[in-house]
């Protein structure tokens, strides 16, 4: 158990809908990362937050957004969902955001868009 | 940007050693990681190595780094059926964000 929790574990929804995925980092970790894992794209970095502020952006679509709250939990919002958004979404956390930081991953949320 | 390559599958017999290989392109990579993903689970950090090291051993795991060839390997001694999983190589350079390989599926058969 990495100490990172994600809810829900599974999510089934329809195209065009909007969903929110939630992540609680390990106790004491200030940095949160979101990743998307799909069969064709592998593990893709989406976005990183550090202590409430956006720190780095990767291959995140405009239909997706995220935030990190004062209690350090983070939410990833996915809107206007398409079939291709079906994937595993992982959250990871680390203490800070420096070079030496190692990321610890949550169990993921499996999203299925029908 | 960084590119990280791994072979997709490796099949070994229980009790043998497994060697999973990874190549990367960015010579400024400073931190190199191995993660394990079991079915239905998240990625679990197995071990990592800094670029100023050539080798790191941790129980049954041995990581070898050849900086000249930009090649990283993970050796698992006495492989068990419980080692069956997908193994990801990840590499990080100047940015805080690691680049992951596509993962190698390790299949251990009796």
C-alpha cells in the first residue's frame, strides 16, 4: 500500500458526460501528479500540482482540468467524454517537486466511456 | 523529448533469473526507476538508481546502468510466480516529470 488513495475505483459513464476523479496524497506529500494509462498510448503524464499550484503540464486535453485543494487532495475533471478517454487514471504523490523526489502511485481509477 | 524503450514481453521459468532491459535517449537523465504493476493495481516503486552509479543491489533485484549506451536493466534473481507483472522503466532528467516506457510483461511459468 503506497498511502495514496483514489476514488472511485471504477467508473462507467456515457459519451458527452463529465466525471470527477479524486486523489488523496500520502500524508506529508505536497506534490500530486496525474497520469493516464491506455493500451495504445502507454502511461502519459497529464498534470502536476505542488502545494495547490499548477507546476507542470503534459499531454492534458483542454476538456480535462485539475486542481489541488488546501488540504492537498486533488481532483481531475474530465468533461465532454469520448470513447477514447476510456483508460486507467493514476494519481501519484511526492514530498516535494525537486529532482530527488520519487513518486508513489495510487491504485488508479478505471474509467469506461460507453 | 525523452524516449524510453522496453521490449513488451519476457517469459522465464520459475527459479531462473529474469533480465528486463530498457534504453533511453536523453543523456542528461539523472534518475532512473523501475516500477512494478500487478493486474488491477497501481505502479509500485521497486528500486531506483542515480546516474552517478553503475549498479545497485537490493535483495533479489540488481539494477545495472550503462550510461555510455543509455541502457538500464533490472535483474530478478530466483524468479517466482509472484513476480509475474508488468515492469516499467522510467527516466527523469532536468524536469520533475519522469518519462515511462511502455512496460515489459514478465510471465513466470513453472
